[in-house]
């Protein structure tokens, strides 16, 4: 197999497939993501982005094909994959009933960070995400942007090699969105963490991802840097949204079932 | 990359302790539920217990009816709290929090087992309420180190058993509405087909096999054997605890297979 990206692959999918009964949510997905990039999976709600991320994070077994993450097979070595990754789900992963610090303390325990190191690491992570002053406030009193930053702190506490972010900016206002992306960028610079992010905000992907995979109805229909993809259209001033329309055959905003729409709005409501 | 065995044990204990600790912190931040939960056993003891003691409707041998009833009501409140524990997992599924546990390198058996044990914190709080009330009602209970220690062990086992059963139901039905329906459906038969408020001896013959197959019977029997000095229990306490432990371990094994469905 010829690697499609330069540098060592930190995520390599080979014919990854997931069916739910008759529906094929992800079809024969093959791609490689390298250790030093921010990779975006872009597409509308219901395109198969979340299903892909769930398979790569070992939450959902594939029904066909496989993938390696940080060198470990997601089907045969799920425990090792889990130790190597951080995950911020589309929904909420911070517990509202306890404080920010307590959330991190629990996560530190789950990742077997020894007690004597855990407190210092949790405090450092809170400082880093600008949450130092609210460390001991119950998370139910946090704003949406603060919750997302706390979730990133949780996902990074054990210094994973790969960070998966599923729609990290859904429901956030533009200022909070910028703050989240700034953190993603800093992280990669400081720790060399590979970042796989899904989004349906095309302008975000365009600005921040080194490479994107356009996913539509469970298949990757285009893969490359935003500039490369825009160049393939041969029209000056093309946007990533145009790229999506070109490859997927319709506008970004179409698609997404009732359930997906409900879910997105619920998240937005919770994060407000 | 391989951990030393000692480090692994320490790591596993750390994982279990933060899961149980999280539950303790939640209860410490908002103990409202504990107070609300104390009302029902209080009514059973004070109203139901007192009335039935006076009218002598239920033959309980050498013990008074309140002596007989107190362990039964404690077991009942443990059951009622634990059987709905799974709803927290369904809520965590809807919010997304459940994925945080399932993407972590916590072994599934340990995750489910620790969550089950964490549910017993609520059960233990009920023990305090029931024992205080019973003492206030002048029910003569045994307060030796062995009996109190044994009661704690029995409550942790019983809570873990029923909360693990609850997590199995949650993993299968996955929505709050269906879960509540099934929870309601289960509690009454478990309660009435047990020796909680009347002895098995007075049950009709067809009901007795159900009572002997009901884990609640063994929890009640263990508590009765430990708390009530004049006895009246069916089996030795060690046997009761052995039955509870075996069922609990079996349920944890099943739950660990089903629980990951909540993140799918």
C-alpha cells in the first residue's frame, strides 16, 4: 500500500465500513492521517463523520475493514488505542454536577495518572485552557465555551498522541469558536499531537485544517489540502463550500435527518 | 510499555476509586435526593410497621413485627434506590458523558463493577436513616462490631447487585421512558415475592419458589440474621452473602458486555 500522505501515519483506515442494518453509514473508507497535521473530516450532518470517529475511538466496532490508530489495531488492540487517544465527543463529556477540577481528577484516575502527579497536571491543564479561576465552580455554571475548553483539558490530560474532536464548535458563538480553534492550534504546536476534527462549518475547516476529507453519504469523495481541493474546481475565488457542492452534488446545508437536527439543537441549547 | 503487575493493580484501584469518588462528590454537592429517599422507609416503619404491630396480623414467631420488618424495609429501600440507578447511565448517554468512561482505558468489568459499588453509597445512607428510626421506635437491634460490619457488607452487595441489574436494563432499552416502565414493573414483584414484610412460610405454595429465587430474599435474610438478635432468619448469614456475591459477579460479567452499547 502506498502512503497517500508524507510522514508516518498516525491514523490509517483500510476499507473501514459500518452498516446499521440496511443503511451503510460509512462505506469502504481508506485514508491516512500523519502525526503532524490537523485533519478535517467535513460534510453535512448524517454524512458518516461521527460514525467514523466512533469507530476510530473504539466505541463502535466496524462491520468491515479495520484501522490503526497510533500504530494499534482498533479491533484487536482496543485497550492500547484507548490509552493513546483523547476524544471530545459531539455531545457533552463534562459532568455538570461536579467542579471543573473534579472532572479532571476523575479523568486522571481513569487514565491511571498517579495520585501525586494528578493534581499538578489537572491544575496545569485548567490554567492552560484559561479555566484556573473557575476550577472549583460546578460545571453547571460554566458557559458553553468554558465547557468545551474543559472537555479539551480532559481529553489532553494523559497527553494522547491523537486527539479526536467531533464537531467541537457546534452551538458556540464566534468568539468561543475562535478560542477553541486557537487551543487546537497551540496544542499541535506545543505537543505535536495529531488532531482529527469533524465539522460542517466549511470556513473553519478551510482556515485551520492542513488537509480535509470531504465525506458524503459515508464515502470520502475528495481528499487533499483546502487549497488543492479548491484548485481542482478551476474557478478563482472558490470556497470549500463550493468544493463540497461540487463533489457531493448539492449544498452543504441539505441532508441530516430529523434526529440529527434535534440532537444538534439540543447540544446548542445545552451549551448556551 | 507493559506495566508492572503492582503498577497495574494500583492503576486499577485508582480507576475504581475515582468512579466511586465521583458519586460521593455528586452526593456531597447535592444531597437533596438522599433526604427525599429517606421519606419512604420512614413511612413504612412508622405507619405500616406500627399499625401491623398492633393488630398482630402477620405471624413472626418470637420476634415482634417491627423487629421482623426493620431489616425488610432496609432491604427494600436499598432495592428501590439501586433498581433505578441505570437511569443515570441513560442520562449520561443522552448527554454524552458515558463516552468519557468508555474511551478511557478502564477495563469494562472494572468500570461496571465500580459503578455498581458507587450506587451503594445511596444504599448506605438509607441504612443510617432506618437504623436511627428503628432505634427511636425502640426496636431492639444488635449493634456489635460484627453485626454492623456485616450489615454494611450486605448493603454494598445488595446495592451492587440491583444497580448492576439496572445498568443491564439501561443498556438494553436505552431510553428513559422504557427504562422507567421496566423499573416500575420489576420493583413490586421483587418486593412482594420476598420475605421483606412477611415470612415465606405464610405465602401460598405457588409463590414460594419465586421467593427462594429472588435475590432480595437473601439480602433481607442476611440483614435479619445480622440485625435481629432473636434470629428468625432462614439461612446462615455467610450463605446469604455467598448467594448475593455469586449473583452480583454474574450480573457484572453480563453488564460489562452490554454497557458499551450505551456509547454506540
